């Protein structure tokens, strides 16, 4: 369930796009090492995240695994809000994850030549928000911060590819509610984004560059 996503926006674009939420504040030092790839989000990789601290809203860098490598597999998505209520009922435990697209794999593997059949990548975008935000939860473990994306029921566009769930994409006017509202208020935001406002492309097979699949 959504263990691949992309954010092609530079920090300056994030500051401008989410300008009503924060005024260009960095809540951490901006990573300067070449191992940080903010475009391609992968489990346990670092990503830009928006959160609040001491009454100010800004941009942070967190790693994508809510348990901070505390389990055999990364916890990248959260569906059961009751389990994480101690974090979610406090606004400071919530965050926004900016994305430009996210991936789900095809249910069936395809024979694209060159070896064993593989599943293709299906990339989803949001037409009314080319840069959108996903509801997230985060926690500090040691000296690092870790996050996960909230999931919900899939809409009719995502369901044929991934029938169990989809990430919770927020409408722009719900950003403030997610970050500052009460626990009761944010529960209502765990709902699928309208399929009519989304697109999907694929399948693509980046590991088999010579493959050509008829669309």
C-alpha cells in the first residue's frame, strides 16, 4: 500500500504553495548531503514534512517509518486511528506530507520480457491540486523524527489497482483542520479523495526499460 511516492516541488515552492499555513519557516536544518533525495519517497527514506512547533508552522525533514526501524518492516501507512489516538488526538502529533504523485502496483504480474513476470507501477495524480498534501502522523524517537501516511477506503479509481486502501489526500481547505482541529474533527477527514479529481497512468516497468506495454 503506497510505498512509493514523489514530491517534485522544491522547498521554495512548498513555502509559496502552502504560504497560508506557514511563512517559510524551517523547523530543522536543511539536509545538505547528497544521500537525501526529496523527490523519490521510499520506506525509511527522508522526506519533506509540514508540522507545527511552539505555535509556528514550518517545514521539517523526517524518515518514512513510524516505528523508526523498530519492526522488521517499515510502518509507512496507518489505518487504525484508535491505535495511534495518543498521537493523533494532539495536534502536535499530526503532519502534512506534500506529494505530486503516488504509486500502487498492478494486482497481476506482467510478462514484459527479459525474465520473471513483474508488477507494473500505476502512478496517481490529483488534477485540482498538482501539489497536494496527505494527512500524516509522526513521532520523535531518540534524535530522529519519523512519519506515516494516513489511509482510508479507496475510491473507484484506486480500488481496481489496490482494493484495500488509499492514502488520505486532503482538500486544500482541510490542511488547517488536520493540523489544529480536535480529534473528533479530524476523524471525518479519513475519507477517499474524489476519483473525478484524480488521474492514473501506467503500468510502467522502470526495471525493464525495453518493455513496451500497450495502453
